[in-house]
C-alpha cells in the first residue's frame, strides 16, 4: 500500500505550482481538479493533470482529485483518469457519501491498476464511513475533509483538534476494520508551526497514517511526525523476527523480553515498518487488506 505520511495537494490549473509539488519530497502529490479550479479552467486543468501524470507517474506517486460525481465535469475527469493507465496512482473522490459512488468510479476505471481514495467531507459521508470503507477492493485510503465538513456542521475553522475526536475515531475505526489507510485532512494554514504540528501529533497518536498538506513548507514536519523513530522501528523488527523464528520452529507462541507476543502486536509492528518503508518479515499471516 502507498505510504502517505505527507500528501501535497496542488491545483492542476497552475502548472508551475503543480510541477513544484511534483519535485517535492511529499510521499504523494494530488493534482486537484475540484475546489482549487474555477469552472472556466476545468478542461485546461484536466489536460494539464493528465500530461503531468504521463510525465511523472512512472517516477513518483501521483493522484488526481476529480470533481464530485454530481457535477458536469466528473464524467470527463474519470475518462481521462482511465486513459492515464498505470501512471496514475489513484483517483480521489471528493464528497464521497456511498458505496455506490465508489462502485461507479471503480467501473469507470476498468481494468487499470489505478486505486481509489475517498474524501469524506459531508455529514452523510461520515455517518456512512463503515459502508464506504467496505467498498471496492481498489479502495486504498479515506481522508477527512475538514473545511467542507466544518462548514456543513457549523463548526468554527479554528477549533482545537480534540473537537474532531468523534469524527476522527469513526473514520479510523472504519478504516482499520476494512484494512485501508486513514489519512488526516489538511490543517488550513500554510505554516509548519506549533499549531500545525500539535494537530498532526494528535492524529498520529490516535493512529492515523499520514496527512494532507496544502503547502510545501509543511512536508518536512508532517513526514517527521508520521515516520516512526529508530527505537520504534527496532522494536517492530524484533517483534516480527521473534514471531518468524517461532513459526519456523513450529512453536505456537513467541516470547520477547519476557513478554508473550501475539497477532495484535504483530499488526502494530507491521504498520510501524510500513510507515518506515521497511519490508516486514513474513510471519505466515495474511495481509491486512484484501
């Protein structure tokens, strides 16, 4: 599964900004055809996005946020994404509210290897998050969209991170149950300051895998926060190594530092190594996701 510690969103209508984003150190770049693009620029933005995917998609993770399925542009967006083939990492579906919407995106993408990400930014999307996460097998991640969701709820833009706790827990639980990534939405500022970092440490500690950012200045901070430290990586290696040795010896249980190891610890250890980009040892267990 694609690592998404820091995902940079860039408007496809501004080729200079898009190219700068693609040259950045973000794990993934999302070229936006939706909110950042005015109606008169939709066609030009789509053409720019598909050209950039063809140019950069073989070397780095590039995705496209299409327009909502209820708009007049979605059909052409999806046709362009399907034509992009394997160069396009995923399609981000905004305002995702039902498994049927994801099924439509899945159908339009045909037999390409392109994945799907669902952007949850409406109350109905949050209420149906478990159904959405159990959608098509190519669903890779769910993301919280705070701006639209906050506006729909009547919530102030500058509320403390814990004000979103119920929403975050709902999304995280559904994502983990389905084996898809849980990605936090952007902090609606452009600075890598303590406000940004504290909000991202909060969701990291909850269990989220990464975050969207809207400015290159935030990439380094997000990457640092969502990358496990050396001690955590060492612990994960040792846990999985002990389980691997026990499995090879035919033992039903493994022990490390006086502690019995179980699958719950193995799941956590695999996630740590996935976030650190290391390949987890094979312990004979089935993968988490489909």
